[in-house]
C-alpha cells in the first residue's frame, strides 16, 4: 500500500469512520464517544491539509521536530488539534506546551515535573494522557502499572496539567491478543477513576473499541504506508 493520493483520501476517511461506527454498534456504544486521531507522522503537511478539508481535526505526530515543522506550515488551521504520541524527552517538553498539543505519552515523574515547571513559567495548561507499559516490556516507554496511581494523583494535584485519560501501546504481534491488554487497561483505569482510553491502531482499533477505547490512533489505514 503506497502513500494515499488526495483523490483516495475521502474514501479512506469514509471507510474508517464507517468501521468505527460499526464497531461501536457491535459493542453497543455511542460513536460520538470515540475520538479519531489521524496519525500523520512521516506524511506531508499537504496531506494533513487535505484531511482537514475533509473535516478531520485531530492529528497525531511522533517526532517533535516534525510536529513543529508541520504546525508551522498549518498554523492557519486554528482549530486543528495536535496529539503528541511519541516518546517525549524532557528537553523537548517546552515545544509541545508552546504548540498547545495534547501529550499522550506522559510516563514518568521527571517528565511530569518538567512539564509543571514549564507550564507554570509560561502560565499555559497542558492536556495529558498517562502512557502505561502494562505488559512491562523492557524496550517500551510508558509508566509501570504500579506507578500509575501516584502519577495520576500528581497530575490531578497540578493546576497546569489536565488529565485526559490513559494511553496504551500493547505488545503488537497478534492483534486479537490485544483485547486482553485493552480490557486490562480499562479495568485498571476505571479502578482509579479514569474513564477515557487511547488505545487501538490500524490493525486492532475495532478490538480496542469493543474493549472500551475512547480514542483510536490510525495512520496506515488512512494515509497508506509511511515514507
Ligand atoms: C504510528 C503510531 C500509530 C499509528 O499506527 P498505524 O498502525 O499506522 O495505524 C498509533 N499510535 C502510535 C503511538 C504510533 O506510534
């Protein structure tokens, strides 16, 4: 699957919206509960603009510099919402705050402290999702499940950070097996009073919706393969 051409984009978005709708119907859920984040990493700003013209407003990026460049090229689209979904190094936190992006990958106390410090010095709020490394995979970012309660309470204590929900990148190999991880995250979150969950990508978003996802992050199925 190559990069999607402008002419195909409307059909791709229509297909994905239809699949989100069908997955919700199947799970007896309201489709309005689901935020579709179009993951535009390694695709051009022009393609984002085309998707915006189709009514898409939420976009996900993984790399700070790429996000900064795209946001600059698209700054006339004032109601476009950026979601940062890559690992964030502390020394780049300032950029995410300046852009007003949602941070989906808060995963440590040291990052939280840096965000607090930066937000308070510029008097800016930041919407955050706490990323959980539920399977405790050594190579993956995300906080440990046992660190989650304290991290959540620290976010809630902060006057600058606004908790959106929990985010998960499960062990990917077999999409069907991810149902277990999705359900575990939802139960863990609910036990801590969290009701929103960012989980599900191209290969498994229907499974994630069945398990309670409220935010799906879809790249390949919308935009084609990445450069
Ligand atoms: C790239 C990426 C996605 C999108 O993945 P696709 O399989 O292309 O839909 C979603 N979430 C995160 C965190 C990603 O890095």
